[in-house]
C-alpha cells in the first residue's frame, strides 16, 4: 500500500474513533444518572425509616411510661388489698372465737345415749398417766413456712425424743425411700434431694401416718391387712412388725383418704389413731407399746371422721383438726382426753392460719412443743402456746 493511500485512511480512522468515544461517554453518563437516582432513592428511604423509627421509639417510650404508672397503681392496690385482707382475717378470727362452729355430728338421740353410757362405763377405765403432763393447747403462737418440696401430700418430721436435729422427709403417700437432712437449715437451703441421705425401706409405706421415735421409724405397711413396722434407723433393719388388731379398717380422716393409721407421739409415749366400719362415723384411739407394738388400751372417741384432715396427741389428749372439701381454715374442733382430766367444753378452739389447701400430715413434737405440717406441698412449722388443763 502506498503512502498516499495511508493518508487517505487517516481521516476515516479519526472519524471512527470519535464516534466510539462519543458512544462511551453517553454510556458512562447513563450509568452515572442511574447511580444518582438510586442514591437519591436510598436517601429518601433512609430518611423515611429514620422518621418511622423515631416515631416508634416515642410510641414505645409512651407505652412504657403508661405501663410503669399502671404497675405502680396495681402495686398500691395490692398493698391496700393485703392490708384489708389481713384486717378481715383478724376480724374473722375474733368472730370465730366468739362464735365457735358447731361440731360436725348428726343429732341422733340413740347415738347420744350410747355415747353417754359408754362414757360412764369408761370413767372406771381411765388411762393411768405415766407423766405429770397437764398441759393442753391454748393457741397457735406462731407459724413458719420453710419451703415447697415434693408432692402435694407427704410427711416431714424430727425424732420425737432425744436431741437429734435430723429431718426425715416422706414424699408422697406410697413409696419406699426416706430422705434424711442433717438439720432444718440444709433442708431449707437445698432445693434438690442430692444433698440428702437416702434410706431405702424393706417394704413400701402407705399413707402419711408414720413416726420417728427414739431412733426408730414406725411406719404403716399394707399387705392385705395393715401392719406397723418398727425399723431401726441406725443399722437399717426391721426390729419388729405387728398386724394392727382392727378389722375392716377405713381411712381415719375424711379429707385424707390415703391414711388408715396415724402413729403419733406425745409426752406419754406412742398412740395409734384409726377408724373401722364398726363405728365408721367416729375416730378411734389406741395406746401403743413402743417396744413390743402391743395395743395397751383402746377408746372409741366422739370425734367425727367427716371433714377431718389430721390429728395429734398432746399430754394424753387427742386433738382432731377439721377443714372443708373446699379448703378453708383448719381448726381443732374435737378433743378427747383419755385420762378424763379435760372437759371438752374447756378445750380451746384452736385455729391454724389459712394457707394453701389441706394438711396431709401434722406431727406434734413433744420436746419442742410444735407441729411439723405438710400443706399442699408446703412444709410448715406451727409453734404452740400451752395452758394448764382444768380438771373435771
């Protein structure tokens, strides 16, 4: 190709390059325009989101301020209601003391005559006391709720004699493992049972009528008939067992259908509280020999089973605690003194503070003068105020 031809092509190449540059610039301008539009949209959306967030924040702050005011108002109302309830309970206590509820006994002339004849006959068969204890319960001096542990029904207690501080816990109404805590402090602090020692019994228990007395566990076993098992807590062996000499037994407490025999301890020793179909309306009482498990003496008491939730013995006097099917205030409404030194009309009408439901067990400690109670899964201590009996 000659030089003159190259000179002819140069203008053509310059025109082509200029056209390409023009197209490239137009493309770049279009891309920049799109980018500017997107940045503008982002700014608009960001501004809108900031405004909405600020409005939402102000709305939440207003709601929190309103909720705080309502919470303070509710707290004030709750405190006022608690004061009114406390005042009402004090007034109810006073009215119930001034107007005691009538015993849950049907008026039956024949039954009354039979009870009178039996009472006259029993006057010649009074229990010969082993101690000079002449106290009876005047009132509940104080109460302490320790914790909530285990099932709704159960039993917790100390050894009724000696100086042992160990706490024995029977969770439920049918089991074979007893939890043992070294002191009340450990039982209160630890929510789990891993800190407790375990005693596995050779036979499962039934009910909540068991007792720890002088290093031994007296508990109820059912194998056809009911047996009282005496178990040595030191060497973990069965010392003795005895079939309870009562036919056709029925639950001793109307509100605790799982308990057929309640083993109790007082200043006089061991007692058994039970009921039979022979006199299915009332509760029976027996004196137990702690060594041989023999029945030393038996009584038919005038205390009804209906609405009874528990019972204990103090200085030879049976105290039966009553409630209602719909849990109300527990109260000692029937007493029976085996020695005849306390007239029923002279016994104090003792009320227990209303708590959660119904007591599944109430264990009197004669050395501490207090009751270990199990109320709907809560473990409670009632400290008792005592007074001297007025002899009949």
